């Protein structure tokens, strides 16, 4: 199994989720987050009105999608996220893939674990 973390623009979230559902991927965790893109002088990604008083940086709203998928699903999911989340402007996002040694669902006592 693999863990896929994708940071995308907020307005692309619904499109990515719909495309994942068409692929049969419906278990997704979504975290609202802020990001600082590099370099911050692009007007499309750096909003001086959104400057954090404590750090003095322009933090940009992002969505972090967290998925756990079988090894054979990784490539189709990566391609789907990459094409669906693309706007063509700097700061569209990033995708990371990690290997999982074990995954265990939290279930009531006595309920069997599905095979993995």
C-alpha cells in the first residue's frame, strides 16, 4: 500500500474528488491548510493582503488530500490528480507518495479486519 499526499488549490478540490470517485477512490481525508510558495513574488500566488502579522509572509490557502491506495492504483491516481488540479500557474501544488508497511482500520472489538 501507498500513502499519497497531494497539496492542491482549494477551488480544484471538488474536481479532483469527483475524478477520484469515477476512478473508484472514495476514501480521502481533506485538511484545510496554508502554504508558502516559492518564489513568493508571483502575483498569482502571493497576496500581500494575506500577510501573516507574526511571520510577515503571505500564506496561501491550500487543501491537503490524504489517500491510502493499493500499489496498482498509484500511477492512475497520480496522473488523475496531476491533470485535474493543473491550472498552468505557479503554485498548483505538489504530490508525495510514501510506502506503507502496515495499515490497520479502527473497528469495534470483534469486527474482522478486511483483507489487505
